[in-house]
C-alpha cells in the first residue's frame, strides 16, 4: 500500500505539472531575491497538493501520511549515507507540518485531483 501512495503522490506531481510552478517560482526568485520566500511557499504547496491527491486516491489520510513519512525517512537515510564525508551533518527533511496536515481533515481550499 505504501507503493500505491507514493505512486499517487508522484503521479499528482506529473498530472498537475508541479514542476512548472516550482521552476517558474525559482526563476522569479533568481531574478528577484525578494521572491525567495514565495518560491519556498510554492514548493511546499505543490508537495501538500500531491499529499492531498495521494490521500484521496488511497482512501486513507492516515495511510498516506504513514507512507509519505516512510519515504521521507528512507530518502533522509540514503542522503545521510551519501553525505558521510560531508563536513556538515544532514538534517531530517522538514516534512512534519505537511504530515500533520495530511493527518488532519482536508481543507476546503485543498486542490482536488
């Protein structure tokens, strides 16, 4: 079921062209550094959007949150292994707020699939 959740999440990114939103935001932030916070908000928003789609597709917000949390931890562990020789320690990715939101009730402003 975790694989189904991850596929739904990544499929949402593809279907809704999230890469266009994030790349345009990054380009705008590169042209105007005052837009960097907006680029972060857009990146976080597209992740939440994909989380919501995944939760709807698997039919369980709890299952979606669990699957996405496991994927984030696995990614972190993999990055830690690759960065073993790096001078600064890698930190856990900031997924807490997104997972708490996924466990909560969907909002009226949540984009739908």
